[in-house]
C-alpha cells in the first residue's frame, strides 16, 4: 500500500546526549573523523545501514535505544568532548582572524551546485564538489563566507545500467526534513520566504533552508512550497533539469532570490552584510542584477549602481567549452523581466549585459558568462592555462587589446584535504609523525617514512578499493538482470598486487572516456600482460540528454563485459562522492586524457595525488602547471595549441590515434616497468632507497615518486591554498573597491559613473596622431635608451584622464609585439585644440628584434585594470 501523506518525525534526544543533534546537524562531521567514529560507535550496524548518515542514524533509534545511550557514561562523555571540540572549532581565531580589521566581514558565494557530502546530493560533478571544498576550506581558515544555492528536490540522477549497457537514470526525491538542514523562520515561527514576480501575475516563492558547513552557513532556496502553483513548485525540482524557461527561472531564483535570501538571513540573524559577492560560474549571474536593483531602488542611476555593484563582485568562469555556457534568447529575458523582477531598472540595460556584441556573437542571445564578466570588476579562470584560454575566448569583449591583456586572471582550484585524504593515510601520518601532525601542513615529512611502510599502505588502499569494486560490480550485474549463480566471478575481479589505473569523471565528449579503447587489441594486451599487467577501474555519468556520452559508456561497458578481460577492467555505475573517496586512494595511477585545452582545471587527479596516487595525464588544466617530471607522466598532445579547433594540426581522428598510442606506450614502457621494478630486479642488489634495484619487493623509484608527489603537490593542490589565493588576490581587493565605492553615500561610484560616461562619449575623439623618437644610434645596443614623443588628440578629455603608454617588446614575423612591457609617458606640452605632446624615455631591454607602439588608455583610480573599460586608442602607422 502506498502512503498518501508522509512526514518526518524529528528525534527528541535525551538531555545527556542532546549535543548529538548539533554534531549531526553541522556538516563538519563529514570531514571530521572523530565525529564520524562517534556515530559509528553508537551503533556500527545501523551506521552502515543508513549509509553513514548521522541524521538518519539518530532517526533510526527507538526511544529505548536512546535511553540506553543516554545512560552510557562513556557515550555521554564522548559526546560532550566532541561537542566542546566543535564549539571551539566554530569560535576560535583561525588564519583569517590574523588578517586585520580591513578584511571583509562577510563574503557571499553563489553556486548552482554544492557537493559537500553524500547525504546532501546537490551536485553533478566537479563544479559542485569544488564549491563544497571552497566552503569547507573557508570554514577551516575562518573565512567569513556565506554560501547561496538552490535545494533541488531530487539532486542529480542516480545512474545504473541496462542489460545492454545503456545508462538508466532515476531521480530519488529527497525529503528536506530528513536532511541536515534548518528552515529559516520569522520571529512568529512562519517560514521565511523570498518572492519573485513572474509573468501573467504568477509568483515564485521559496523557503530558505540553512546548512551549516562548519563555520559557514549555506542558504538553499526551495520552491516546492505551499502558495506556489505547480509549475513554480517544480522550479527547484532537479539540478540542471529541463532547459529554456525552466533553467532560466532556476537561475533567476538563484541569483536574484539568492540576494533576497541573504537579506532575510541578515535581518533574522544579525549576520553582517556581505562586502564581496562571488559568482561561481555564470549560472548565478543574476545576483548582480538584483544588487543593481537594490541600489537603483535607493536612488542610484543605472550607471552608478553598475559601478558600485561591479566594484565588489568577483566572477569565476569554469569552462572553455562553449556548450557549457548558458545562453538564453533575449526574448525570454525580456519576457521574465517584464513581470517586474527589477522594477527600478530598464530591461534594455539588463539585455545589454548579456549581449554578444563581438565577432561571432549572436545578437539574439543573452550570454550568462558575458554578463558575469560585465558585472564583475574582477574575474578569473581556474588554472593558469585556463586563464590563458579564457582570455582568448572572451577577448572579443576587449577589442583593441592583446589577448594577454584581457582582464581575466586565474586561481588554480584545490581540494579539501581532510575530506579527500583517506582515513588510513591520515592515520599513517599520525602514527608515523606523531599525534600533532596536521596532514596538510607537514607534507615534506613523508620523506621520513620507510618505503616498505608506504608500499604496504598503498596495498591496503588498493585492497580496500577492490573490495568495494567487487561489491558494486555484483550489485550492478544484479540490476542488469543477472542471477547470483552467474556472478561468482565478480568475487575475484581485480588483483591486489596489480598496477591499478583509475579513470572517473563526467562523460562529456571532450573528456574522451573511450580513448583507451582506440586500439582494443593493444588495451587487451596491456591488461593481460604476462609479467606486468594493469587493471582499470572506470566510472562516470553522462548528462541524461547526451546520447553520445551514453554511447561511449555503452562501448566501454561492452568491452569490460568480455570474459577474457573482465577480471582486469571494470565500469562502476553511479560515480559519486561516496565512490570517489574509495576510488582515488585505491588507484596507483590516475588517468586523465581530455582534449587539451578543454579541461578547465580538473580536481580528481589532485585527490589521487594527496593519497599517493601518481598522475598520468594530458598536460591540461592543473596538470599543465604542476607536472614537474617527477610526480607522474605527461601524455603528449598532438595539437599543442591552446586555441582548440582553429590551428589544429591533426583532425580529431588522427589526433585520438596519436594520443592513444602515446598513452599505451607510456603505460607499457614507463609506468608498468617502474611499478613492477622490484619484482623484476629481485636479487639484483642490496635493498634500500639508495639502491633502486632492491631485493625487498618494494619498487623504490615508484615510492620516490609518491613521496615527491605528496611533498610537493600536497600543499599546492590543497583548497586552503586556493582559498588564501582568493582572499588575497580577489576578495580583499574587491572589498576595498566596494568600500571606496560606497563611502559618502556612493560618492566614488557616482563620480566613476559620471567620469566613465564622459570618457566613453569622448573616446571617438581620442587618437595618437604622430610618434617620433630621439636618441637611437645606428647600431642600438641593449641598455640604450630612446626618447619617445607622442602627439595625441584627447578631444574634451584632460590629460590626467588618460595614460599615454609606450608598449615595447619583441617583434614577431607578422609585426606583432610579443613579450611586451610598458612605460608611461608624461605630458610635456599642451598644443591647443585638445592636442598634447607626451614624452618619456624607453630603455631597450632585449637584443634581437625590438619594436614599440604607443596607445592611449583611460585612467581612473577606481579602475582595477587598464583594459577594464575596453577603451584604447592605438597608434597606427
Ligand atoms: C572530484 C570529483 C569530480 C571532478 O573531477 P574532475 O577531475 O574535475 O573531472 C567529479 N565527481 C566527483 C564525485 C568527484 O569527487
């Protein structure tokens, strides 16, 4: 019989163990081993049955069981200790508190998805996991972040396979009352609400749920509430569900509703107003429109509100794949804003924000990434290479500037170490280096560990993975319709002493899940190699609408189904956080073979690295900057350009052939021989790290690579490093700009807006009329200097509104300047009629071809970057 109503009864805990509610409610438990252990010890069997979910565990206890626990002195003591520990964690000064009073009091972070723990499945892949790690690292460092997102009724889908290996999707519906969330309520007990008007007199209301991620509150908007019509209730039904209007309404709710939710949170809790707004990917971009609306309602003009809003907004772009960027029809935007979403600002202005008014742009489209860039004074990509690629990709917004000047920087992603380090690795560090060792700050101590111990630890992790693989594989085959009697073979798949290579990620085409299948015979030979076999563990979800991705999964699974190889290669359905935490540590080698440069950063390889896995990867994303020759292997790229698609030397098929062959060669001739070195050279020499050919069955060179990886990559890939970069490079400068813009009733924002409009209007009159130079000898030498005179026309602008600049550097074959530096000239003479002579010295700082040019740029103290306004007047010949 089906229930016609359902509700969740909250557990009432006896007084002596009441703090368990807070320990379960604050998600710090998800990266705090002692708290997890407490829950496990309360009832190991129930803990396993509820899937390691503290709220569900407490809910599963009968009243008698709770009374027993409450009477158990040991339990009571431990609960109190851990509660006191949490209290200290939540209140003590941490890194951020050493920064001084000018550090922003609150930073709002908006993301469409959050991957924090398996009990709150609100993520689809890397973007969400990164957002989760961002919040956790902020908490650990004491950064006063507040997260904003949506609460999806079904999260992302669960993946299983049909008999013929076709991806099946299910969307289990979550019950918010059973999740570690609290509903924000008004003083009278009513749920707090935000509301957006919709066309045709409809409305979209949302409740605000709060998750506590350590010290960081995360506000999640939920449209499945009484008072909404059916369609409005469905807006937050699933992550990236639907397209078109559904998607647009999700993003309006996230951005505009998100700012409203922050204001409600401030009002109800006394939390400080955010001084910085961080837009994590374009999906949340409407937050900037809501802030402009707030300022316009307070009397600022569009230009003034835009200047003030931009000053403290940070935009992070996450993908160089155009299909990954949201674009709507302008007509859709017009339609929704006509309902009065932003009553004090002209819709035409909003439409301009997302306008693709550059070469190759579509005038009918509204581009969310473009809006993100226009609404943020500071922007970044997520790895150095991705910064380069993004500057190229969006250079159309800054015509007249060289790509390297496009104002998009980069902060390389990181991973939250306490979440992603296997408990056995953490325990190893604790016992090898003493109780006080915080794993993520003492990485170099790994050099003190004995090779044998590390090798034994690696085997333990591999074995642990294999146990999990066998369990999952059997379950998957049962779902695919196999009977138990047919499945005995699954109990012996994979071998704890065989080199284990992992590959798991979402399955968009550019990640090339099936590159390894390019030459099936070659792959088979690697798997079945008589002395140096490899085994592969593979996982990944395809977007439900991506048939090509599903076909790739099918091709791969069919290969793994072959009885000849199925003990050496497995595909595990339903890649998620829970699987990942066993998979990364268990693999000796983490494989990544995207089409360079389409992987913005990638983080799974980082998670492997902090557990002693070695990376085998195309030089894309983070690996491009962190591969150093000793921490893994680089799969060569057939097309080394960063400009995918345009200067390709090889067509995609040839390219896959070349790169797959390189991959097989690396595995066969470099990776496997090193892994099996100890076996081969047995008896050849004395044991010990100084002698790589040991007799102790330990591959010392392999272990040396592990130690090098941990010592060097550990600190570099940690999310704490990432957070500190964001704070120093983006949050603090943005907060300073924002404060300056707001001071004295927005005096600076108003002045900047007026100045910008004046400069834009006058810019057509600005030009470099003539340039000459003096002091150059017939055979110029390095170190000599010349005097450059530039005669410029500024029209109505005063000379202090501009920079007149010499750009000099190497001259390429087609007369482009490369490796440039700049020297500013000073005004020497007013020539009348809006014309000026600017002059100054330039030192020749290189041998070989040297050239220069002159340009005029707008200058204002409130600009964060010379290219910011996209205005430049370059000298022509
Ligand atoms: C880390 C992680 C990802 C992202 O990995 P990429 O290397 O960026 O593809 C996706 N899903 C899960 C479950 C993860 O843990």
